[in-house]
C-alpha cells in the first residue's frame, strides 16, 4: 500500500512517516526542506505545498512510480498565536495557504491515483482550537475551520468514488508549533479538555488507523477531536 504524507521533514509528519514505514507501507513524503529520513520504501520530495505548480509536479512524479496511492494525509501546517489586532494580514494569508489551500491542491492533484485504490482515503488535520474558539488564535482557527468545511464537502463530492475524507483534531502536541506558546495559555487549553494532557503521536495514529482501516468504508465527513472536546 502507498501512503502520501505532506510535511514530513519534522514533527508529526516525520513521526507518521516512520510509523507507516515500520507498518510496511510505501511512504512518499514532502516538505520545503530536505529530509534526513532514509529508508528503501521512502521517497522524499522538496516542494512548497502552497505552490500549485509544485504540487502538480509532485503528483506527476509520484504517479510515474506509483499508478495508485491508497492514502493521502494532508499534514503540512503552520500556526500563529496572536490577538487578531496584532496579526499582520500577510500572516493570515500565509496560514490559509499552508493549512487549507495546500490540502485542497494536494487532494485535487492526487485524486486520479486515489480513485484507482480499493479503499482510498484522504485524512486532513484540524485542531481543538476550532471548537474551542480560542482567543489569540483567530487566523489559525479560521484556516483550520476551512479545513473542516473542505473535509465535509469533499466527503460528499467524493463519496460516489468511494473515497472517504475525514479529519483529526489533535489537542496540543509537543511540536515546534507550540514551542513559543506561554505555559499558562497551554495549561488553560488543557483544562478545557475532559482528559487534561497533551496529545501523543500514538493518539493521533490511533485515529488515522481507524480512518484508513479497510472496514471504515462507511466512515466519512467526520472530525475527531482528541482529549474529550465536545462542540
């Protein structure tokens, strides 16, 4: 089976790539930088997922090696924590491109290869910041809310092709995304969860594995938030 994961040079994307390689998948990854991950079943491409031409070329190159891909995980993302009055509009635009438009472009570019799979899956990344309407994260929340809307509409539009589209919304996870967030803000966020701890990579993988299981063909258009967040 072939799985494509965006944003695999570090953080969650890198950990996902390592896990699925250990699980026997052929893994294709990409990022704006080179990768140190070396494996005979891993291919890495240096691209900018916000550049639609780069994304199209990426899909074309992958298609020359693999005629079919089984899973696309739109993991690439960025965050910015600031009051909206202090947020530069260019920052908001950048977040929308990285968090939303990259997933849109990648899904569109790989759709032909996904349609050839027996149990095709698209997995997107949201965040608990969306249902919590976290102050100080307007631009980030808005971009991820767009991801959730995309997930639900794509699920309807791709249902006839038997492609399921779902999303996972992690609670705070120890990555570079939250490295500069004040501790009191993180603690306040964790306090709003039913289970008051950070997300671990194993928690995220558990949800993704549920979505990509061949018995999950009837599960689509869903967003699962970690930590016990209820809208």
